[in-house]
């Protein structure tokens, strides 16, 4: 009997996953979204094998459920549909925070296996019309299984990630994920926003290079989503911002002192750290 | 009679300019470098029409001289060769700071026109073996002519830039250039270095996405060059670092307060600034 993957939320990520999972291990790909324009687009562009507006219709048949909604939407979905999930299924989400979602998943019955996922992919755009199948090429995917989660389900999600084109899959706890993501992702957004808040921002056209464009790119963000992601990880994020301010201050003070020998020392130490950790991979998604 | 462009310093930028200027308005392209391996590479790869180690040999014939050296090297070159430049020629440099180089150019005789240039292009690599002709495609080039500079020379440098593939040419004063570059370029390097100085840096592999790679890319910098560039513009750079710290603090404090409505307000304001200024162009040079 054919198995079914249900993707709830056909936005940028959900839509891209649907496209990327076409042909995965004979799973039928089913999409759910409450927006009629989104469903229309999905049908016209064959984003999934079947789409509908009501999760109740398809959830009882789902072997794997992927919740591609905002964190608050996921929390509400868990509560509203806890008794509709098929016993034995595995439910995952794709949120950029994992602890808060894992806590919300506590309302699910024991027969439903929740395993958090975070595909390290995305662009500053949103909506199904910006979804594309190659979104996950060469990216990392993070899994945060619970102690109770089964290895078979972890293996399924791993195969799913590799099929979508991910470079690798990292396994960790929700807390560790949130701590690292505060640094590697959320801080990048705070930096971009803070750079754009500079009084000189509107004078810069013609004087900016690739590093400025690259740094500020993610500032054009989805406010509703990022208000949730940042506030749900405020503790860890405040800590990394404090570290960054300390490090900026160290450079600022050396520059102010005019001690070029010390400046050269600091530049050597910092750049050596970067050279030690070669981070190959796309700087800019398509 | 054939005209001559002499490029002193066949590193990443000088080498790329030599390649990009092949066939420009019937100018013969001559390269000067003191490194034998560089000259050998240049000859093997036809980087210029002619290369040599001694500037004295070719400078008297040069109509346009491009100094692609570190700022200190340029200062020394001005002093050493002030009487060798051909009267009526135009001399330019490609440094990332313009005030300090313009000051050093004061030793040149009145018969030599110095006009600062800053091609907003480059990669984190160095050396002629990393030079490529497409370096300047779709990039900005900044010109900082002196009041005494001739329009004919400004026009020549403008045509040169457009021939190399630049998107546009901006004209400003050395002071204004340095003030803006502190923000658009130098600050990006200080940010990259400061992010790499975080204690979590070496834990991040597998958790980083395109924004982290994009932000930290320029941290792998040429220490000797950047010690000069940053210290020569310390005043303007300290000021922009202070602004950044203030803006980061504003976000840090809102996050710490738990006031999500205020957080949403700030995110809206900052992201709106970014959306207003669409910075199209490469995020990452080839």
C-alpha cells in the first residue's frame, strides 16, 4: 500500500520540500494549506500529488507529517489535531528553533513520534511562488530526536534529507541546536538589521561591495516569523550578542589606540581561526 | 604612436586589471613586479603584453600608471619614482583608502596628475594566480580626482572602468570615500573577524548556513594589507563600530525585555530600510 507524506504549510520551505520529495521512495506527496491562491498555484505547478485545505481529510492516512508553519502555528496545530494523527506516524517540523516546539509537542499522544528537524536552507523571500526543488542542495539538515523517538523514524528522516539533496544530517538535542543556531543564524540576522540601522545606510549605493550585500541580505526578513524565532530563543541570543559586542569593542579599542603592531596581532589571530575552519558551501542560495 | 598603461604590482587586483584591459583603446599593457615567480607566471599566461622587474625601464613611456600595491608600497613608490613619471601622465592607485594615498601623492611634480581609484572588487585570495579578467564585472568603481585633475584624465579612467566591465563609476572626494568605505567595507571585515572570535566558532560546522558563510568569508584576510587599510582610516572606522554597537545593544535590550510587540516594531523598521534600498549585484565574487 502506498505510503503518504503530508506537508502542512505550502510556503517557501513546505513548497520546496514538496517539490524536492517528488519520487521519494514511492511516497505520495500531499500538501495542506488554508490559502486558496496557494492551493491554486500548487495545482497549476504540480507541487504535490494532491493538495487540500483541510488537514482532517488527509492526516489519518499520513505516515510522515511535515509541519512547515510558523512556531505558533505549529503549537496550535499540535493541540488542534493531536487525536487526528495516525498512530505510529512520525511528525516533524522545520522551525528555526527546536526547544519551544519540542515543548509544545508534549501534548501529542505516545503513539505519535515527534522528531524536530531544521533544514539549514532558505532565502529572504516567502510564499509558494518562490519555492524551488533545489533549495536543499548542498545544505545541512539538523535532527533533534527525543529519547523516545525510534531509530527507524530517524533513519527515514535522514533518507528524506539526503534525497532532497542535503549535504549531511547532524543529530543533536533541542537545547544544543538552539544554542548554536543563536550564533550561526539568528546573530547573522541581528547583525544585518543593525548594519541597516546605521545613519549612512541610504548613502551607500555605489560604495557597497559583495561583502556588504552579503551581510545585509537577510535583513529583508519576514517580521512575523522572526519575531517568534528570536523571542523564543532570547536567552541564547542575548548571550551571543554580548560576545559579539565584546569582540567588536576589542577591535575598536585597538584601532583607537593607534597600536598597529597589536592590530596586526589581532588580525592574524582572528583570520587564522577562519582559515582553520574551511566552511565550503553556497554563500548565497540560488 | 601606441600608448602605454603600466601596472605596478601584479597581484590579485593588478593582475586582474591587466587581464581585463587587454585590447583597451590600443593601449599596450605593461606589468611591473619585483617577484620573479610572478613575472614567470605573467609571461606564461600572457597576463600583459610585456612584463619586467624594474619600473625605471617603462615608467618614462607610460601614459597611465596604475599602482596596485599596498598603501605603504605606494607611498614609497611616489617618493622613489617622482622624477621618473612622464610629464603629462596620469597616475592612479587602487587602494581601499584614499585620503592617506592622496596625501602621499603630494610629493609628485605638478606635471603628473594623480587621481585615486577604488575598484569595489576583490576576493579573499591574493596573488597573480588568483587573478581573473571577470573580476570587475558588474562592480562599482570610485574615483577621487583632485581639484587640479583634468577632465580628460577623469574621462580616461571612466572609460577604462567601463571597459573592464564595471557597472558604474562614482566620483567623490577622498574624505567622503574613506567615511563611506569605513561603513560599507571595513566594518564588514571587523564584523567577520569578531564573529570568528566567538568561543562557539569551532563548534559551528554543520550548523552554519549561507548567511554565516557569507558573513565570515572575508575574515580570511591579508593581514599586512588590512593592518594598513584599517589603521589609515581608524577615525571613521571607530565611529561606525560605535554605531553598530549601539544598534546591537538596542536589539539585545528588546530581546532581554521579552517585549515581543516592541521587537516586531524594530524588526519592521529595520527590514523596511533594507527593502527600500535594493542592492542588486553579486553577493559573492566568482
